[in-house]
C-alpha cells in the first residue's frame, strides 16, 4: 500500500499542509495513523477524499441548508460509508433542482405582476396594514426600505403611507426573496425596470455589473445553481468510483 506524508498530500492536491491538518481536525478526512515519531501516514483514500472536498467546495450555494448537507456528505464519505454519502448527494442534487424551479418560477411571477399594470391608487396603507396584507414582518419592510428597494412617502404627521404601486413593488420583492435572490440582484432589477419597463428580468437578475463592489452567488442565482448541479453530478461520479476502490 502506498503511503504519503502530510507535505506529499498537500503537494498532490495543491493545498497548504495546514489545510490537510484542518481537514483532519474537522473530520472531513479519516484520521491518519501515526508513525512512532508522530508523523502522520496518509493513504490513497485520503488523497481521493481530499479531492472530493476540493470538488465539493468549488460551489458556494448556501441557501436552505445546501451547504450543511454537502459538508455532512463529506464527513460521511470520510468514514467509508459511500452508500449514505451517495444518497445525501442525490438529495442535495434534488434540492438544487427544486431551487432552480423556484428561481425560474419567481421570474414568471414577477412578469405576471408587472404585466398586470399598476392599478388606480386606491390604497394608502400604514406599514402595519401592509405587513398583514402581504404576510411580511415589520422588520422585513424596514430592511427592504433601508436597502433602497423601496422609498415610501410620508404624510405630514410622519407616518409612512404605502400606495398600490408600493404594494405591487413589494409583491415583486417578496416573490424574488422567497426564491433566494439577493437584495443586490433585486435592487439591480428594480433600477433597470424604472429606466426600461421592457427590461429582460432574467438577465437583469443574473448579470451583476462589473462595477458592483460585492458579487455574491445570489447575484447570479440561476447561473450558480446550474453550476451546482454540474458539480453535484461530478461528486456522484467520484463517490461511485471511491466506493469501487475503497469499499
């Protein structure tokens, strides 16, 4: 059986030796045996497991427990229980596909809301009334306003008054947030829609500007989920190979 030292594993995988030790500490790889001098002894299983970790962590999809599920899969694989690791990865893949459907559905909902036009201004609701009407917390409404997604007019007494146009805008925001689009992506869409009502909603949500200071995965949600789907399929292929080699 071929064995490796920590530095050799690091060189093969392309990581720092401290990262290998971190993987061990986090139980992402099997605990290596040690020689009488205290040096760790790694095997081909460790090499494959490290490669699995690197592949899994290429994708940063955080919503709805996806990240937690993939970490759990890696820890199970480290124990040699490849059947369970494969099952977890299949569940992860199924959830990604559901997230993709949610993201696309939100875009369709937004299109439907916007195609209905803005009704006559028959409502002048307070924040509490809007909270009840849309099923949103008061804190959520405050947060969206603080992040520039909505500017609510005030009456002379200082109370905010939400119009039908505001409510329509809130419905758009709510649909997109339920599908895990970021506040930045939604703000970008709303800004483009204000300039051009015929804006391509899908493209606006998934194409951050080069000048954006921070571009998170949720700014390119559909693109990121598609990449996560490809990644999950690659993980499944790798786990099947590991099951043959090390079971």
